[in-house]
C-alpha cells in the first residue's frame, strides 16, 4: 500500500511538473529569444527579426525612403521580409563554413572593440556577441560570393572595360580646378545700408525737434541742405549732420551744458558714427584689396599668408597637410579670373555676393577627362556588382531547395 501511494505521489508530481512546463512554455513563447524558424541546424529568433527590422528602418531613414505603414498588416509583411533575408544569409553562412570560408574570430572581435572605443561606446558582452555575429556573417557571405564569382563568372577583359570607358567617357569629365589662398572681406549688404540710413534719419529728426541753443542752429542748417539736395546727395547730408552732432561728444564742457535729451542725442550720434566706420561699401573694400594686391605683387605665397594672418583670416589646411583649398569654377558666384591666372600669381580683385575676394593661385589644373587607368576599377565594379547579385540569387535558390526549413510559429501570432 505504501508503495502504491508512493508511486501515485510520484505520478502526481510528474503530472504537475509537466503541466507547469507547458504553462511556462506558453507564457515564454513570445519572449525576445523565442525561436521562429529552424534552418538546418541554425535557429532564427524573434530578437533576430526585431534587430533586422530596426536596421532596415534606420537605413530607410538614412536614405530618405518611405517607411512602412504603421499597421499590423504592414508590420507583418515587413517582418516577414526580414525573416526571409535572415534565412538567405543563414544558408549562405552555412555554405561558407562548409567551404571553410570563415573570418578570423579573434580579429573580428578586436575590430568591433576598436571601433566601439573610437566612437566612445561601451558595449556589453551581449552587444559584443551580437555585433560579432553580424560582422562574421557579413564577412563570410562576402568571402563566399567572391569565391563563387572567381570560379563561375566570366572574366571581364581589358578590351571590354576599355569599350565601356569610351562609351561612358563623358561621365569621367572633370572641371577645371585651382588650389588657392584667399582673403575674403565682406562689404555692407543692402539691408545693413538701409539700417544705417534709418538710424541716421532718426537722429536727424530728433535734432530737428530740439530747442537747445547748441543743437537747433546746426539742425536748421543741415535741414536746408537736405531739402536742397537730390535723392542721391541726401545720404551724404545725413552722414555729415550726424558726424557733426557726434563731434560734440569730444567736448566734455559742451556735453555738461546740454540738457539730458540732447546729451543722449549726441551719444547716440557718436554710436552711429562708430558703426558707420565698421561698415564699408563694396567700392571701399575693392579699393582696399586692390591696394593690398599691388603691395604684395611679386612677393609670392609667404607674403600672402602673412597678409592673411594680419587680417585675422584663418589659414585653411588641406587633406594633404598643406595650406590652401581646391576649388572648382562654381565655387565663387559671378565672374572671376581665378582659373585664368597662372600658378604663383594673384587674380584681379572681384566681388562675389556681398564679399570681395583677393585670391592667390597656388596651382591651376585645366578641365580634363579621367584616364582609363584612373577609372578601370570603377568600371570593373560596375560589371561585378550585378553579376554578384545574380550569383547570390542563384546560390540562395539552390540552397533553399536543399535545406530543411521549418517554421515554429507564424509571425502574425508573435506580433499580435
């Protein structure tokens, strides 16, 4: 009897454990590590699909593509595409392993850690494993495709490449370019000129309203000149009137005798005069740089760089570590003679938008067509890419026919 009760108790316990395992299994079937599909000996999880979805969406945003609709049907379709992509890649990686075309595990690990360190990112052990898995998968597939391409794709002969070069020669045309040092000074804009005139006019009007014995006669005199002047001359009258008002600021005894409103008027006039001295129109800037060009004539590049530093202009260093920047004809707006100036010379001063430019030409290269030797790699890549895509499609099709692919759960059920 005790034995029977013992066996019954064990049976009940086993039944309870079985039921608990079923319940736990059902509750956990939608976790991140839930297996979705078996591919031969490999398994794809819900987390794999989710990560691929995130990568694809990031790529969509980077390329400005339209993202999938935020609906259940669109999400299922998008996730199914990710699952099929991962399936194709798993089959290709498996084939690469069969052919012993696998990257060095330690080298990939070091590469990932080095990249993360350079970007200031601290990866967890799980993140390191995931990144390593992705990178090893990518390298394995690249090695497999190269193997298939080298063994199955017909070689692209130099004659074929040269014929393609001649057909697409216009694509390899390059515009003229020049390496330059430049002094660029900004001239006053139309808006700034209008703002300055508005401030002068405001001070002039305030002076007309003054009854002070010092300010009123000066204001009346300039009003008569202003009324008699032409539209082109009125700006000069305003500038002179404001300058004479500002001159009172240099005499403390005059300022002390003025009423507070008039003293404030003189201070404002002095501020406008100071602003006007910092704003130069295009003609003044051109004259300044023309004089500098004559001063630097024949002194070469070192003297030009010294002139740049004296004017507070930063010296731009090129990718080769040397001063100067390469430009093309559309770099400046408007007509200029930079590309007609020989190396070692200065182009005539010219205006570009609201700026005036003095340019020293370090090197000048005419427009040309890139040689066959320069673009042969690009041409070969153009033949290689579509062939690689075709070989990959064929390889995946064959591998799918031979593989054992079994779905454990439909994506719709997981995404509900």
